[in-house]
């Protein structure tokens, strides 16, 4: 019997059945018709072609609004609790594709308050510090400063709080408890937090003083927050936010979601040096056989290989090259050591440039941040 999996914004365990998750969450699969429509606005991103961004809420409606000339805003975020890893970057890279394709304004929320309330070992000063550190990685991806507003909750709270308390008044504790699995041990700040996370969906509407559609690209583990938002949005006088959901990028140990703290040796961080990256990828879990002879004879299994997953999710955007890596592995024409070396070269090439841009981002942080 398959292992039971759990997916919430605060806990991801077990082997996720993504099709079953669509049923559980009540979302819709991105089908061929929707992919064809998305392809009319520009070349399809590989994360769409490969079903990494695979689920949505009201994406057709967002495109309808765009076609009418109304446009839409983007909203995504990060809970600053430590350094950024490649799993964090994946949906942000896709978000940049959306910004570039639709020329959409992005509101990027850094939830320093959330991480302080949920993690006992972090002070508010530390989550704020991590917020500014994490912002360098966001900026390094090349977002348009004229179309991007980054903010820390504690620094933008005067703007957000009136809408947050209006949202809070419409959300019952029983809803929060049912959606997130909270109990009497949760502090009241964590119970209130969804009210804060609701507000960025409406910031563009608040700024323009008219209703503006909002699209949220995010990992599907974040969907529960916005199910609640969608339930109350119209009662607050705004459109329901639309969502497009990604599968969760696995760690180098296979299976489970990449982790910032608990399994740092199987997670590649944006600030890792070359030697560290090489070691981590060298130790990655693969679908290889126990010996070279056996692999040549029987082939490997790329379907369970973390190296192949890294290529699929992020580092090999060319579908033909990815298909060749897959078939070469299956046929025993390529060994795991060679695959790891190829991946390392791609990852390090990306990180070397990212780290250079990250350093330069320190000079332009103020071009991106908004405060009260």
C-alpha cells in the first residue's frame, strides 16, 4: 500500500501523488488545450511543457482578462528563515517568465513575521536579516525593477493591515484549524497569518483603486492559504486570485522536497562554492545499478534519479537533449558518474553567474523595495 502523503504550507511528507492532490485540493489540471492557448503568447516554458507547473485555479479567466486588455498582477513570496536553495529559485524563474511574457507587475512578499511566529529558534531581527539576504537572490534572477515591488511584511504593514483585519474578520478559527491542522498549541500569530498572506493578492487593486486580477505562481503546497483567500475575496470587493501550481523540486537524496536546514547536504544553496556543489552532486541518489557491467547490461532508472530530476525541473531546458539523457540511461549507454559530471557543469555555470549577479544586486536593492 502506498505511503500516505501530507501536503500543507507547513509540512510536506511522503511520496506525493500529484494527480490525487488535484482531487484533494479541488484544482484543475493544465491540459493540452490550455497549453496550446498559453503558447500563443510566446514560447512555452519548459516547466509548462513538462508538466512541472501542472495545476491551476482560474487560469483561463486570467487569460481572458489579459485578452480584454485589462492585464493582471503577479504575486509570489518567500518565508525568510535561511539561505536560498535551487528549489526556491525554480518557481521564481517561472515567475520571471510570466513577467516577461505578459509584462505583469510583480508583488514579492517576504514574510519575516510568519517565520518568526513559526520558528522558535529565529528572532524577528534574524528573519528580517534573512529577508534582505534572500532579496539578493530574487533580484539576481533579472526581474524588471520597474515592474517588481519587494516588501517585508513588518515594513509594509501600515499599507496591509486595514485589509488584513477585514480579511481576518471573515475567516473562522475552525477554517484555519481544518485547512492547516492547527491545534490549541499554535500561537495566535500563526492563526492570524493567513490574513496577512491574503493582502498581496489585492495590492495592485489597492494601488490602482480598481479591481485588478492577480495570478499566483507557487508550489502546490501553498494552495491552502489561497483557497481561504478565494473564499473571502469577493466579499472584500476584489477578484478571486488565480493560481498556477508547481510540483515540488526533490532533493539530491531523491523523493522528498528540498530542505533549507534539516538536510543541507542534499540541498544546493545559491551561495555554495564550487567544491561544495561538486561534492553534493557527486553524492546524489541515482537510479543506477550496483556495477558498471550491470548498468551497461540492464540500464539505469532515470524515473527515480535525482540527477535526472534536476535536469528535468531546471537545468536542461532542451527537450531533445533531456530525452537523449533519458534513453541513454535506460539503454546503459551512460554511467551515473558521467551524468553527475554533466549536471555539475550546468549547475556550476548557472551558480557562477547567479553569484556574480547576486553581488551586484546589493547596489540596486532600493530600486525594488517598497515600504510604508
